[in-house]
C-alpha cells in the first residue's frame, strides 16, 4: 500500500472498440483486489450537464459545430479536474477510460487544426501512464455494438488512428503501446506488470500538467 503517497493517473486510449473499457475495468479490479485503492473514471463523463449535451450529440440526437463539441469535451475534463486531483492526493490511483488524446484525435480527424485541438488540454493533469490499445480499425468492426454511435465508421476511425499514432510518437516514454488484437488476458497481464512497476515510482513525484 502507498501510505502517505499519491496515486497514479492512468489513462486508456485507442480507437472505438479497441478494448479500453474492458482493460480499465480489469485493472481497477486487480488493484483493488491487492488492497491498492483505485477508482474508475471515463470521459466523456455523461452525467454532468455538459456530459448530457455530449451524450445527445454522440447518440445523434443533437448536432453541434465541430469546434463547439470539441470545447465541450475539453470542458467536461476540466470540470472533473479537482475531483481527480483530490483522489490522487488522497492516495487513490485513478484509471481513466479516454482523456485529452481522444479529444485531439477525434476532432483532428474531422479536419480541425491539431494545435488548436490540443490547446484547451494544456494545464490538465498529465497522466503518469497512457496505455494505447492499437489495432487497424478494420480488425475491430466485428466487436459488439460497433457502428451504433456517431464516429463508428471504419474510414473515420482510420484517420483517428493516425492522429493517435502521431500523439504516441510525440508524447514519448509515458505512452505504452499494445496490440489490441491480442487476447484480453495477455493484454491485462502486460498492463498489470507495467502498473505494478509504476505505482511505487510515482507515489512521491509531484503532479505535472499537460504542456
Ligand atoms: N470522444 C471525443 O470525440 N472526444 C473526447 O474528448 C472524448 C471522446 C473523451 C464515445 O466514447 C465517443 O466519444 C468516442 C470518442 C468520442 N467515439 N465514438 N463513437 P466512449 O469511450 O463512450 O465509447 P464506448 O461506447 O465506450 O466504446 P469504445 O470506447 O469505443 O469501446 P472500448 O471501451 O474501447 O472497447 P470495450 O467496450 O472494452 O470492448 C468492445 C468489445 O470488444 C466488447 O464486446 C469486448 O468484450 C470486446 N473485446 C475487448 N477486448 C477484446 C480483445 N482483446 N479481443 C477480442 N474482443 C475484445
Ligand atoms: Mg469504452
């Protein structure tokens, strides 16, 4: 246990149906089973007022200009920053299903300028690790419920994947890339092993911000 130490901010990123929710839930369950306090979160967080608007947009019942929905996704992260910070400082590891990088990847894939998309993310808490579940989008179309939400089209997902690849190569060593077509259990074992090495290291490190 991490007495007196902060928790880690761990993010799962990747294209639709790459297994982010599956892996983040497995990781939270594993940590809690070992007595390591861990909390799941996901973005968009659909219960807030802003989250409800985002949900209407994603389920195709509301249309908004690309710039407006982009800033709403970012605002949705900002409105939860104090909550995340407090949990980290209280020693809980926060495992988040999608974060700023999804924000940039989906909006840049629509044609918005990459730097413009990244700008509102600056100042949010920088993750201690990003687990990037990577797979050619065409390999994910046979997974459950693919195609129900707004962005679930293979051609669009291909553009999203390219932006994720760019971010992965630019962000460097705190990004860990996995082949999302591997079995769930294999991926979980690799992710668990990196997390177990990470937690004692970050416990005494100050939080950093995305820059
Ligand atoms: N979005 C955005 O535009 N801007 C932003 O800032 C943010 C998000 C934060 C909703 O996200 C949309 O919001 C999303 C991006 C955009 N695009 N769309 N549409 P979401 O996170 O709420 O989406 P979701 O509904 O949770 O789906 P998902 O995240 O794409 O799926 P996933 O979590 O990656 O996959 P999963 O639910 O874990 O697994 C999918 C299925 O595959 C399931 O049946 C599993 O049992 C199966 N699975 C999982 N892993 C494997 C492996 N390894 N092998 C075989 N089968 C597997
Ligand atoms: Mg999910």
